[in-house]
């Protein structure tokens, strides 16, 4: 029995920079369960990396499309191209975030207006813009999943402006869920535990964070790309058809600890 019902579904995966990216973990699983995966990238460097890893997946239906989420024009162009090529979009994985390094390094109180706006634009507003651009092609309903972090609700050292952007992202996710529910489009967030990726390199004291989680989480370890990918697959699949507007934690239980 195909309990996931993702076979031959068209899923857009945004945010693969390299093989360590959370989005790559999700894409790999999607390909394994028979979905068609449309990758979006911002930098040419990421495009080459995606094409390189896809060399092992030539028998699968994939596409690689440019999309800079800081630009409405780029988002529109990307989704028109995807719509034309694939007709229907059944799911989106929004795994994109960025903040200026100095805004993570400096004290939070020193965050500049520009740095604040840029982190919000890239990491939170982009979900709204993407959902709106994809909507005309999500004619059979679908599922949108975004990646968040505990810094959205707790003050975590070195997460600063990104924590505020993640708070906005989770709120935007709920408003989108309410807005798009009538079109049978579900919107959820995964709050992932700390994982060593390119984006994580920008967070000062990342090693301390990993050690704290290992010591204090109920499972006494850190989570990984595969565990986050598996839950994302569940949230994209029909197994989660009754769930929308939720933040699901994949963090070895760390968030429940005092
Ligand atoms: P990553 O660096 O592999 O992925 C981040 C992606 O965002 C990159 O592919 C980058 O190209 C993309 N991006 C940045 N600006 C963009 C723009 N303007 N347009 C299009 N794409 C853009 O790191 P990751 O850890 O896999 O991050 C993926 C998501 O997971 C992010 O939202 C991140 O905040 C979140 N997350 C990460 C962790 C962690 O510890 N790694 C924990 C919780 C949540």
C-alpha cells in the first residue's frame, strides 16, 4: 500500500546548497519514494552542486530552476517555469534562510535596520511570496513545509536577528495555513535541532550548542539530516493530511527541557 501517496507527485525543494543541506536530505528521500523533485537554487555554485549529486539519480524526473527569494521577479519566473513544465505543484519544501554574519556576531541590540529587514525578507517573507507564486499551480491541494528553529521562541546565544526572523516565519506559516486551508493547501513548520550545515557555520558557538543538546536533550544526542528529512516527508505526505498550521519539533526532545 502506498501510504505516503507521494509517487509521481511534483515537489519543489528550495535550499540545497550542498549535500549537507537539510533540503538535500529531504530531496533524496523524495526521490526514493518516487516523487518528481524540482530543485531551486540561488547561486550558480549551488546549481553545479545539485547537478553533480543528481548524476547518481538520472532515472528520476527532476529539474533545476533558478530562484532568488529576495526578488519577486525571480520567484515569479521560477514558479511560472515550474508550472509550465510540470503543470501541477503538489508540495514545497522551503528550506531557505540568511542573515548578515555581523548581525549574528554582534550584540542583538546593535542589529541594524538593514540587517533586520534583510533577515526578515530572506528568511520569513520569502515563505509568503513563494506560497503566493505557487498557489495557481497547487490546483489539487498540497503541502508546504518550512524549516524553523527553537531560536524563534527562546533566546539562544548567537541566534539574534535570525531568531526574530524565525518567530515571524512561524507566525506567517500559521496565517498562511489559515488562508490556504480552503484550497486544501496545508502549511507547517519543522523546528529542526542543530545540524552542522553551511548555514549553521554562521552561528557563533555552534559547537557549544551541539554539546548542550547532547547533554540535555531527552534522547541525549543531536538530531541529523535524515531524521528531519523523514518528518518532512510525513508532513508532505497524506499521512499528515489532518495537520496544518503546526510547528513540529525534530530535535531529540530538546525543546521540552527547562
Ligand atoms: P544550508 O546553508 O545548506 O541551506 C540554506 C539555503 O538557503 C542555501 O541553499 C542557500 O542558498 C539558501 N538561500 C539563502 N538565501 C537565499 C536567497 N536569497 N534565495 C534563495 N535561496 C537562498 O543550511 P541548512 O541548515 O540546510 O538550512 C536550511 C533551513 O533549515 C534554513 O531555514 C535554516 O534556518 C533551517 N534550520 C537549520 C538548522 C541547522 O542547525 N542547520 C536548524 C534549524 C533550522
